[in-house]
C-alpha cells in the first residue's frame, strides 16, 4: 500500500522543497547585497608645491577649483609640500599659499624641507634628520600641530628612511591613481588623461572587489595624485574631477554620496588608514617608478 502511495507523495515533497527555497531567497539576496564592497571615495593629493610663481600661479588655481567646481564644491585635499624649496615654500608667495591651504581646510603634509627636491635615500643620517626636523617645525608653524603624513620625493624610501619617518610620527602615503604629471617644464600635458585614470582604477578594482582595501567612515578611500606645480594639471583639474567620476561609473564602482572628501578630519582618517605600515612592502607605484626602485634595491 505504502509503495503505491509513494509516487503520489513525490509532487507534494517537491512543492514543499520549492516553498522552502523561496522562503530562504530574501535572506540569500540580503547576504549578497551586504557583500558588496563599500562605495569608493576619491582622496585627492598634490605634490611638490606650493608654487612660488607670480605668473598664473598653479597652486592658487588648484585651490580655486577645489573650492568651486561643477562636480562638488568645497573639496579638501592633501598637499605634500616643499617648505624650503627655492621656488616653492621658501618664497613669500609660497608661504602665503601654505597658510591659505591650511586656512581653507586642506591638510599640509611633508614632502621635502631641503632647498631642492632631494631624494631622502641619498641623504646621510644627519641630513635626513635635519630635513625631517625642519620640515615638521615648518608645518607646525602653519597649522599649530605636528604633521602626520609624508610622501617621499620620487616615491622612494627604504627601511632606514621609513624608520626615520616613524620616529617623527609621520605615516607614509603613496597612491592608487596618478595623473603622471610630475614633469613641470617641457612637454607636461597629457593626451590620455581618461585612459590613464581608467587603467589605474581598473587595476585597483580587483583589490576593491576582494575587500582588500580599508573601509573608513563607510567608504573605501582611493588615493589620487597630481602636482600643483604643473600649470597644465591646474588648468584641467575640473576635467580630471569629471573623468574620475566617469571611469568609476564605467567600471561599476559606486561612489559615496559625496565622491570627494570635504572634511579635514575625515580626510585625515582616510589617509592614515591607507598609509604604508610595512617598510618591506612593495606597493605598485605610478609610471616606471616601481621598476626603477625595485631594480635598484
């Protein structure tokens, strides 16, 4: 009798299993949604400034665009500055711009405190210590507090310089995306602005998808680098802001409701979270710098 009824029960068993699967579906979808990486937020940085030029000053233009543009008004950035460079922070105009950067809510961070763009690895221990002491004192004069961030010239550091940075409370920040605009004189324009940013962000997307990047205040900070001594970069900065948003859309990387940082404290927390913790790590650097420094070590 039971053997005869078994085929009749089979459809009911299948229907019951289907109902169980449908009941579980919303929770599965919720788990998938929660696994979506945190939205990205672009953290803008500028190297080598401020410009001491009285002609079409690029640093001043950068500050004007960050304050007023068609993408997001009041953007805050990190300026890795040269406090004692002859054509930069040592000039009267350069000093005024350093103060303006701080007063407008940006972060002043350490780049150099020598008269030129000196590679820290090529300084002996006494020269490096003097440069770090002078630079930290210079920045504290403008901001009222010791700097927390450093980006070494030419992106170059080793275990010795890294230890020296740490001794001064400085956290090393590199970059994810770069305009590759470090050349100030000669041919300093770019015909592939969008393609370059798209390529860099595409490489970062794999780490973002795997949740390998830190999440800060609910967002994934993505570090972008320009040079505010470059007049071309300053003149097309608003175009770059649009390009960043455009390539994020193309790569299906949702941005935060405010795609760029507009608060100094939030900006600093994000930068510290993205700083390098291990001096032996070999992050990918923009352009040919990774090949150059790794081959020279």
